[in-house]
């Protein structure tokens, strides 16, 4: 059986239905296979697949399609919050939902060969798509990004980002560039965005973040030197805060929330 199949498997007990960045639940539980079948019967799904190795089915609803009866959608980050332990670690069902949503995005974005333009199809032995003309393999893309809580005594450094739709305060973050280590990315991002230098960088956790394909590498670092001078293209404002007097911060479910609230201290 192919690793990814365009046929849903009724024997798999774990089923996921997504719409954009929301997951659909029935009484706080995952939907049934019948719910997925109903979506297919009504031609409401834009894509679907099953993964034999992990034994689950996943389906993506069209943006404007109504919910199947009895299902409600919640943000995936909220689902993450419900399926995390006290150490900020995702339980299996939360991690599997991140994988399913990420693969749906991969299938949506990788339909044609980047080399010759021919259609791609799911490979029969690998979690990949294969060109039907030139045999090029295309694998799911993962974008590593660092996210860091900078501490200065009892204070932490938070910022409001210019490219966020919601104006909450959160930790600094950025993508790892080609040729640099994750630790160097931490130093570079913090300095570029706030002119602050850091030391004693310590890795604490990671989180799959399928919005659309990030792997967040979380760090804690200590203040070393400098005064805040923001990169205005990226940051609206930055400041030091005590954890006993925090502003509105990133919501539960994100590794940023765990960093800010001291889960990894």
C-alpha cells in the first residue's frame, strides 16, 4: 500500500477534517469516518488522503463549505493547547494533526514538477510526490525557525511584530538561514530586530507549526549587552517585562506561550 493514498481507509480510527487553519471536532473529539465520507459524498472536500504507516485519514474542506452536522471548527493552535502536557510537549494526537495538516498543504502546493512542469503523483513507497515524466522526487518541505525567550534578571524581552494580524506581545523569532547554526540564528535575529546581544543560549524544545510548514526550535538566552533599538520593518515595539506583569501575549498552544510563561525554566 502506498504511504499516502488518495483512498480513505475505514479501518483507521483516527480521522481529521481541516478548513484552512482550523480543525473540526465533534463534542471535543475527532470526527468519525462517516463524517469524512459525508464530505466526499457532498463534494465538499478539496483534498483528502490516508497514511498507512500512521493509520489515519485526513481531509481538507473547501473554504466556504458548511460544517458536517455536529462538527465545530476551532483554531489548530487551540487544539494544540488542549493536547499538550505541562512540559509543553504535544501528545500523539496533537502531533499527528500537525503532520496531517502539513501534508495537506504540501499536496496543495506541489502539484506540478518544478523541473519540467509535468504532473506530480504520490509515490508508492515514500512520503513524497514523483514527476510522471522526469522522475523527480519532491518531498514535504520543512522550514526551520528559531524562537527565543531572552531573560535579563527577572525580566523577559517581548515584542509586537509588524506583520501580525493580532497585536499581541510575543518572543522574537526568525528563520534559520542557509549555512548558519540554530544558535547563530538566535544571536542574529535578536540583534537584527532589537540590537540586543545575547549569551548562554540553551535549546529547550521544538514544535511542528503547520502554518504552513515551520519547525519551531525554542531557546532560552541571557541578555549580554545593548539597548533596545527596533528594526522598524519587522517590529512595532519591544520592551522588557516581568512575568508578574505581562501584557497580552501569544495564545496557548504555541511554543511562544510556553516560553513566556516559564514552562521551560
